[in-house]
């Protein structure tokens, strides 16, 4: 398996073992299509991570989701085309077969509930569900695309949720995402369209929101019982793999 995006940073948060990994590299040098999502997830799996808690910037496709708001996404629509979507690709001898993983509920419900409850207690503007549409990037959407995605029922848009969420599920890990709206993409009339400057400005002003949730959530997750949840995830994977005939 190739190397992950960056060196793994191991440490503890309130005595809970944690691994930090920069998806795009520590200096944001890897564009979304070139992130080795498989290597990243596999590296976390090798470190015996049970949960993958991620943050992602996104554009809002809904009036009520304002820049600076948080969204605990629960569904996705995939518009990517160039990525590796499975760990079971016939190239790894330790993962033989083909995995037809169910994705009706892509994100871990129990972990999402923890994050939602903490966001509420911290008084943060948080939407308890939302559908993320993931595009290939690195360009932003045309206005016609943005309007089309709204008509499809997408609530927010980014470039990284897929295939990350799929691979985490194949790896049997609980995956949840804290999405932060940075702009209104380009569908909204009389609103400044998305730009790198606007995204970075909003992220800088609001990054502490996601940090405060994670710093509170990680000790709580570490104190909870996850045996049944992780067993269900593992069983789902086992039942989804079709092994080659000997």
C-alpha cells in the first residue's frame, strides 16, 4: 500500500489515543483527485483506529445553511470520476475478493449523534443532517451545475467526502464528518460567488468551532461502549465480500 498523504501524528486527547492525518498534506499540496484515500484509511486502520472523525469545507446549496454553519452530513451523492473507491481491488493479498458494501447509511449514526449533541451544548449553529455532493474538482462548479445539484436535493458540496466515507466503511471503522459551510457556491443571486480567498477567510474565522467539538467529542467517544457498533460494521463488511473460487 502506498504512503498516506502525510506523516501520522500520534498523541492523546484527555488520555484517548488519537492519530492526526492531514488529508491534503500538511501544506495543502495534494489536490482532491490526487489524495490517496485508500492509503490514508489503511494507515489509520493499521494504527487500530476505531473511529474516523473528519472536517471538510463545503459550499452551501441551501439558503438556510449560512457560511460559518456546521453540517453533520448523513448522505452523499457521488459526482467523482477518477478515484479508487474500494480497498478490495484485487491488488492486496490481505483483502481478497470483491466488496459490495451497502451505503444506505454511509455515516455512523451513533457517532453523528454525539457530535450533534456536543454542537448543541456548545451553542453552535449546526444542521443535524444534510446531503453532500462530492465533485471531482479542483475547479468549482459552473452556475448551471450548482443549480442542478440543488434540484437533485443536495444541501452542500465538496471535493473529498467520496471515496473517503466508502473506504472507511469497508475498513470497518465508524466514520463521521463535520462539514463547515464557507460560501453559497455560485447558485445564489446577489451573493459573492465562491473563491479561494472567501473559503480561506471563512475557515480561518470559524475553524475553532470544529476544534471545540472534536476536543469535547473525543474524550466522550473514548468513554462510551462501542462493541456492538464496531461488531456490526465488521459483520457488514464480511457479509459484503464475495471471495474468489479456489
